[in-house]
C-alpha cells in the first residue's frame, strides 16, 4: 500500500495533532483500578465530545462522519 502525501492528509494530521495537544489528559493514569476506570471514562468522554471517539462514526454518535 502506498500513501501519497496530499494537502488533505497533511491538514488532517495537523488537525489531529492540534486536538491532541489541547485535549490529552494532563495527569498520568492512576495505578488503582477505580482510578483507572474514572480516568479512562473521562478520556473517552473527551474524545466523544470532540468528535474523535470513532472518526468514521456519524457526528451524532461521537465521530467525524468520515467514511
């Protein structure tokens, strides 16, 4: 498989990097089970609200609508 560089691909990568820089968790994932569950759920919620839960999913379900 060959992946050619396009302006669209470059823009998409920049968009992903910018979003991650602004939204990635600021703290380390806890070591205890309950803390991990809470941490993971909060991160998943952030991804959903930002439209990055599943980028091929429809926007109303937390995706970007990419097919």
